[in-house]
């Protein structure tokens, strides 16, 4: 046995004091539990409030989008933008090649293979289009490639779409590939 425990004297507390201490402990633990539950409920309430706000915003946007006056104005704006896009009657493939060669000379990009992958017809709304899909391979440093793509995309063909652009380092240079979609009226 440990010698100092034998000499330790614990005062005896009256039974009433022990009962009061027990009651205080129970009240303290109960209060702590209730506070904890309220904190969890507040967090859940905050989450529900955020979800309700998001739903309300979505409903407001949906009701605004279905407003006939707003829809007519949006349609008129879209039609005005379409009139601004000049789509050629015939695919200007020679002009596109000239643009690619000019952009490559101006930027120092070396052109690789240019291959027509398909010519398809596509219908959008009431209009039908011929779509000439071409795959272009090229090589240069990153700055040259960025300048080249900028010149191609802003080269005067509003009906040209560059898609699936990929570039990767190869030795001291970078190689790239892009699919070009050229639209013309049918």
C-alpha cells in the first residue's frame, strides 16, 4: 500500500450536500446537452435556410425566363446577333487555307497536316448549313501557338469554330492539333 493514502483523511459531507452536488451535476450535464442540441439545430436550420434561398432564386429566374415580354426581347436580341454573323453560301476553303498560311508566317508557327475529315449538313432552327470539318496540326513555342490561334479565330470568318484544341511539348517545341468547323449556308 501507499503510505500517504493511509493518512489521508477525507471529510465526510452531509447527505444533503451530496444530494445538492449530484443535482447540480445533473443540471449542468442536461444544460450542456440542450445547448449542444440547439447548436446542431441551428446549423441544420442555416443549411435549410440556404437551400430555401437557392430554390427561391431559381424560381424567380424561372418565372422571369417564362415572362412572354422578356422571352420576346431575348429572341429579338438573338435574331439581331444572327443577322450580324455573315455565313457564306459556299465553303471558303481557299480563303481559310490562305488565313492559316498568313497566320503561321506572322507568328512563326510551322503548319503540319491539314485534312478535311468530313463535310456534313446540319439543321439549326429553320436554316440548313454545310459544315466542313478540318483537322490541323501545327508546331511552335507556346507564345507562338497562342498568337496563331488568336489570329485564326479572329481572322474574319465569323462562321469558323475552333474545337478540341490540344497542345503538348515535344522536345524543344510544342505540337498542337485543332478541329476547325467551317459553316456555310446550304
